[in-house]
């Protein structure tokens, strides 16, 4: 193949579009005065009126949620601390009251975009040459709050893609309150925050090497500070609790289809959104596999790179990333250690791609600039589009480049397998540019990906169109190698 012949990139159906009908239930709790007023008003209803109102609500909403009555009970319980005393009442009246403290949130009413794609943990029962995958997507709804949604599907030997049926239900994860924390790591994170002092040291000394949030909370309540100023004790305990709540576990019921699972913001640091998860199937040195995703937490004022980890896509650990190199968006983990170290790509300065190495997956203090904008289509900035993909030619990295009119295109470069600090090839022209039917959306003129994978000597790219919807494209690796000189 010569450079004057176009790369044989093929866009493939289906297109994943936002569906405003996919909703979750959320607590709806106004100020305390209004909560108390609603409680009093519901108490004035007769049992017959309660039954009629509740029957109408259930008829209208039960088909939109798997167990709407348990939702009402949960939200009634959430409202209880906001009134002086929740009076005794029948279960049916309690359900009706819980409905007043419930609202629906359309998770993808605005957009369904910035996908990453990884091989599914379960590859059983497939036709020869087929592969099952999981796609993560940034689902964005009211107030532009983003969360992580999932789809699953199969790509066959001819690169035809089928997405599994999407059910009408969506569920948030269940927070696991007693996740375990490692004392040494916790101390390092407090030190980086500037919150490790004599108060923090005294609290950690009272805890075992691994401890739960319940143990931490009880220890914080028991510390006396040895005469330290009250404001220092309060600020230290606040920092400790903030850190603990920012590192948590969540789980889904195993009976749920993956399309029903939604990772919605839980902690304060991500209260305004979980953005652009870059999933990678990570192989440890003993051959065991797990999945990690870097994502950006946003609280309305600042962004913070985070790490999400799972083995089965049912239970997830969420942890802060730490170190002087944990800055800006777009961190992406290599799918295995290199020379015994974890390796990560990032865009520390918002303009260039950097290579980071670390002995600890949670701490990143060493970085070197890898490459920056070179060609007109990326003159404004360059960044990664997901984790590097290991091939026999090297680490294949998808990039995004920003050029004139803030147009985003997808490119690629190749790193040496043994020394990923060495760039051995780079596309001069974009691999994927916004087509006419892809350029209009929430953010016009953008194609963007958070990760691809290799299937039968083809690169499979899951990509977003103008921050609105998502789709897929395939390209023969041989075409990429010819252009990279690999």
C-alpha cells in the first residue's frame, strides 16, 4: 500500500444514541421546612385517599423501575433525618410519602458518548472467530451530570457488530459502606493533601493495618488531640473523612444485565460528573486479569483523575489517583506492567502527551514528555484516546488532535514494546475525521474515543460523534503499519 491510497477505514453500525426514557430514581429532598410540610399533608389523607393516590402512582411508574416500592421505602428513610420525628404510619401511607421524596433522572437525555471498549470477561458460547465485548459510555443528563453506562455486544469474524438488547431498566450501584483501607496508602495520600499531622498520626496509630470506614469513624470520634487546637482537630478529621469517602466500593446485583448498571456520582469530588472512563483489560505478571478505568471526577469547580477497578463488572473499587503528575484529563493505563512498573499516558499540561511510570498504581510522580502537536490537524493540542493496545509491532496508541475551528480528529502513533518512551511511528494524517452526518451535536465537529481493541488483524474503534452519540469503525492493521512505517 502507498501513502496516496486512503486507509481502508470502515464505519460500522450500530449507532448508539441517547434514550431519554432510560431513567433512574433519585431522592428528592427540599429544605427541612418543606419536607415537614409534605409529611403533615400526607398525614391528613384518609386511608382510602392514600390507597387511591398510591395506586395511581404505582400504575404510572412501576413499569419504569424494577422494584419501585423498595425505592419509595428507601427515600422515605432518607427523608426521616430531616424531620424532628417521623410519625408511625401504615406501610401504604409510607410508600406514598416516599413517592413524594422521589424523582426520576434521565441518565442520557443529553448525550451518550466517549466510549471505550474491552473484551468481556465471559467469552463462552460464541461462534468461532467471534468476540464478546463491553462498551462503557459517558451518559449525560439534566444539569449536564455525567455517569458511566454500559452496553455489551459481539463482533463476529467478519467484523459485523451486534449490540445486546437494552432493557428499559437502569439501576445505580449499591455503595459498600465498610470498604477496607490500607493504612500505609492512606497515610501517603494524607501527606500529599498536606493533612498528615500529629492528629492524623494519632488516629492512624489506633487503627489496624487494614481498616473499615466504620473503624475509622469510631476512631476519629474517640481522638482527643492531646491539647491540639480545636480547629486543627476538626480540619484534620474533615480531611480524613473526605479522603475515605472519595475511596469507596460499589456493587450491583449479579442478576442485572450490564446495560442496566449505572455508575452514578457518589462522592463529593465527582458530584457534578464522572467523565470519560478509559477502560483497559489489565494482565498481571501472574497472568490474572482485571479491569481498570481512569476517569475524571468533576465537582463543579475542579477536576481530579480517579481510578476504577473491577474483575467482574459487578463489584468496583473507586480510588483517588495521587502524585505530582496527576493533573488534567486523559490519563490512560497500559494493559500490563513494563519492566516491572505500571505505565500511564497523560496530558499533564493540557497540550502534550506524557509518559509516566510508577511502582504503585495509585501514585504517579515521574513523567517525561512523549510527543506534542506536529501536524496542522493537531496544532492546538494532542491527547490520548484510551489505553495503549499491545501488538506484535509495538504499543498502538489512538490520539485526539484539535485543529482549526476546534475540530477533533482521531490519529495514532506507535511506541516500542520494550521501551515505551521511544516513538517508532506516527500518522501524518488523521485516521478518523468528523463526517458530514457526524459533525452536528452538543459539541460540533468532534470525533473522540476512550479506547479501542484489536480483532482479527483489524483495529476496532468505538468513537463518539460531536459529544452526542457513539458508533464503531474498523481498519486493517496492515494499513496502519504501512503508514507508520512499522
